[in-house]
């Protein structure tokens, strides 16, 4: 795939020309190649060898004194730490945020290696997307506390939209967010609310890869009579950490009232935990009371609009994941077709059973199918990089 | 599905008219209905409740003093015994063979219930097909010994074609069959050979559902110089019992040299064991020597032609299985679509979020998809029954 990537990035998209822009002035074709080399190497060493493992050893729940824990294979921890240490979580961000100011096209190309090697082992996409939303819609303090820790890979991120009774119908979410005390508007981390509700299909909703998890949660603030506004107009967005933090981002030692209710078992994408989370049921009692503490992001009623920042980024990243599943399928098919002997070519006298069999890659219809796979996978990759450029 | 079956069988295919033929003279619309009632009931009680179980508890190997055993869930044993006791293994056969002389269309309709309830729990299709091949190509003694025990459900059957180095390329099979002793042509069960080779993807190749297993095996008889004839012309067919039997079909107590080399793990169809079998490697030594004992069926070199009798029957039965997987999918989809609320209809003022959600079966595009499922599944069922008529 590297040859294809180099062709797309340089011969077609001419990414080196981007270094003429001030933002990317310190980059060159060489630094781009170094990033791709690094991604290719980490994906080969830390992702690909464990692709099968994370499919057979799916996340499991172990009861513990501080609530249910999710246990992941050791390889998943090592893959996460290698990815975080690579700087790819913040690759396109400003230098002052710990980023590389890499063109997004090159970041996307680098991430392609990880998706192809093992699509579900990492949760980097959600963490970057979560932090990027906070850069766009959070307060300066929310950016410094939450986004910075995510870009550094110390904390990871989730997106909490669906509920058991409301799948893609977000107008029907029932999670409530109520002001937490008379001084709720004076919290340095943002207006403070207590959330109560259930969130379904939350990827990476519970695990121990990072010391904290940053949930971005859609909820409704009740009106004066305590009723929720129907439709999407009533939706607001909150940042809800798994463990509470102070205004400088230090863990206070107190667990927020976010509890794992169960894991969803999926046919694929089994390297990441997929969870049902209970917010505010009283499993933990921060500040002596039930209710998950969350800080408003953006304005009340603007939650869905803000969340679309992350949703759109996730859609693009998932598109790359799908393209790379196709690419991995093509590569596996090609390797198999070159090894598997079956049948013989038709000659003027028909087939000669005394001749050895040929590898199936020599069958015209197998060639056609392989070329179709290659065209779909490389075409999808090209589309992703073109949009990213 | 019963309403659909009754419509297809009676209003469209007019199966009751078949009772005018002498072969089916003792039947009537009532006896046909009784057979369908029975199949529907056994499928509901013995198959459907365990469809999930046989998918999660796939066959496993346990070492034993008489070689590796395959352990299946208790439910699989009970499903087999209920199916065998129903008489469906021989439903279309002559009364004197223990059959019902049922029209094949009605037999196929009855079997549809089992395939829909749990497609992989049973191995009846292979057992009937194996016995039917012996009726067409076996000697009278082979029919009395092997086919009769299969129709009664005491023994089960397999078809052994593929080899690890030769998938669908049967010209390349390397299993050898050599005459077993100077008197090899005088065995009452048929000309006796010793087989040596490996057979891959053998469904129900090892299990303890029945007291014996009847393997129908393709192999090549070497020419005078010990070389195998290239191509399919050199293929002969042998009946190779797992346990040796005498001329009256009684177990001799001696195990034939057929050994389980391993189980194949499949994505689906996990209720039946799928095996790699070693023939004649010396794991067992019948008559004091290595080599699996097999009896020629049909003439030397006619093996593939004979085997096509069973292959064609299996193809038709697999077609019904595929149609019934589609039908089961349709029924599950319909049930879910009637229960799952999501979204609201568009009115003149758009959607009214204050109204309750509607079940998704009311969405026009969900209706369209359900109707497409129904059309495919019922159309495939109709095609099967039409061909069977």
C-alpha cells in the first residue's frame, strides 16, 4: 500500500506544495515520509500481529471494589501506548498544543496503516475527535483540561448519543441534565449539571487504557415545569469525566457517577469495548449525592450542532476504516490467490490433467475479482485523501 | 410459513392430484397435512429452541481410548433421534424399505420446517442422500446393509470428495484404493479395497449420534505400474464404514482405519461437525493391517458419475436450506420491525416530535425491504417445490 499512498500523495495530490503555507513551513517531503514510515512500523509491530487476538479475546467485565472493570488484552494496551507516543493523536494540531502541524491529508494517510493492520484495536479516532470538538466549542479551560490530556494520550474520549429507547432518533433521548447547586454557573470547568440517563453503543466507554475517560454526552435540560423539550431543539452537550478533576486537570480521587451497565457483543470490531453506560444512577456518589457531574459545552440547546463536529470527523475516519478493511481484504485475497493451486488452463485439446495445477490468480475471473477489489479499495483511499487535502 | 406452504402445495401445485398415481394411492390431503404437522411440531420443539446453542457450542474433540471423539450438545442428539423417529429419512421411499411413499414435493415441504428452525443441527440430508445413492448404484447387499440402516436412522452418512490439496478440482485427488488380498472380489459387501488418503471438509465425518457412519469416498485405483490415472476418469467410489460390519450388517466390533485428524471451525453451520479425515494411516489396524477397508460401489472409473447422484440431491437440499435461512431472516426481521419504535411520519408541518414514535414497520422503506425479503424467500421456496413436483 505504501507505493499507492506515495503515488496518491505526491504524484496526484502534490502534498509537498502544502509546505509553502506558513502553517506547514517546517515540513518537507522527507518529514512526511518519516511520519508514514513511523506509522507503517508501529502498525506492523503493534497492531497487525494482534488483529486475530483482539477478535477472539473480546473485552470482558471483571467485578472490582470500585465497580465493574473492563479487561482488554495486554496487546491492546501496548498498541494504545505506541500510538499515543507517536504523537498521531495531535498530528494536525498546533505546535503549542503538542501537535506536529502536519497537513491533515498526511495524518489521514498515516492513520490508514493502523486501520489496515487492525481496525478495532485502537480508540484513537474517538479521542482525537473528542478533543477536536472541545477545541471548536469548549471554553479555554475545557480545552486546557480535557483536550490537552486527550491529545497527549493520557485520557481517552467517547461520544454518547444513542439511548436504549432511541437509536438514531436523537429527538427522543431522555437523559436529563439539571443544574448542580445554586452556584452551578460558577464552576471553572463550565456550568455544572447533574446528568441522569442511559447511553447505549458507547465505544470505549469503559476500559483501563488511560487514567481517565472523557465522555461527551447529549442530554436535555428540563424547562421550568420540569418537562423535557421535544425534538432536537432541547439537546445540550456536556463533558462528563469518568473520574472527577480539578480546575487544573488533576484527578481529585473521586469517581464520577458513570457506571458500566454491560458490554455489547458484536460480530466484528471486537478490539474496542462497546458499552451501555448508566449516568447518575447512584452507583457512585460524587460530592455525597447521586448524579453524574457534567460541564456544559457550548450553549444550552446547541448540543446537537456542537456534537456534529465530532460526528462528522468520526464519519470521515470510519470511511477510512472501511476503505482499509477493503484494502486488507484485497491484500489477503491476493496472497491467497498466488498460493492456492486449482485447475488448469484450457488448451486446444481442452484441459490436460497430467499438467500441474496453476495458482488461482491465473484464472481470468479470479483476476477480474482481484482487480475489482483493488479498484474499490484504492479508489476509496484516494477519495479520502482527496477530501482531506 | 404454513399458510404459504399450503397455498403452494395445494392451490398452485395441486399435490392432492398425485394421489391418483398408484405409488401414492394410500395418501390424501389429510396424510400430507399430518406429515407437515409433525415436521412443524418437531422443528418447533427439538430444533428451534437450540438454534442459538449449536452456534455457540460448536463441536469439540475429546481424546478417548478408541481415538478422538467429537462431542455435540445433548440437544443435537435429541433432534437427531426425533428426526429419525419421524420416518422423514425415508419419507419418499418404498414401503418395503420402511418408507412412506410420500411424494417428494411433500417430503421437501416437510424438511423446510427443519431447515428454517435450525439449519445446521441435523445431518439428515447427507444420510438420506448417501442411502439414495446406494439404492441407485449399490449392489442389493450394499442396499440391505448400508442404505437400510441409514433410512432407519441407526447409521448416518457422509460424502468424501475434497482433499486438502484438491478442493473442487476432483481430477487431482490422491486417495488410493488398492485391492485387499487375492480374494478381494469375493467379499459379499462388494469388491474389497484398502484406501489411503486425506479427505477435507467432511460434514458429520465424526460424531456419536449414530452407532456407525457410512462414508462414501472417491479414490483412485492405481494402474498396473502403480500410477494413478490423471483426471476424473480414474475416480472410483467406495463405501467405507467407520466401524466394520459383517454381511448381515452387524458390527464386527472392529474399528475401520478412518481417523479424525481435526475439526474445521466455520463461521456458520456450526451444529454439524466438519472434519478432516485420515483414511488408512494406520491409526486403527483392521484385520491386523493399516488401510481403510472400502467396498467398490458401481464400476471402477465410474465413481464421479455415481457420486453425482448424491451431489445433485445435496445441491437441491442445500438450496432449500438457503431458502429457509432467508425465510428465517424474513420472519425475524418482520418481528423486530413490528416492535422497534423509531421516528415519526411526516405531516404537513413536518415531523411532530411531541407524538410517540412509530414502529419501523410503518416506514415505507422498511416495508419495501421486508417485502423484498418475503418475495425472495417465498419465491425460492416455490421454485424448490415446483422442481420437486
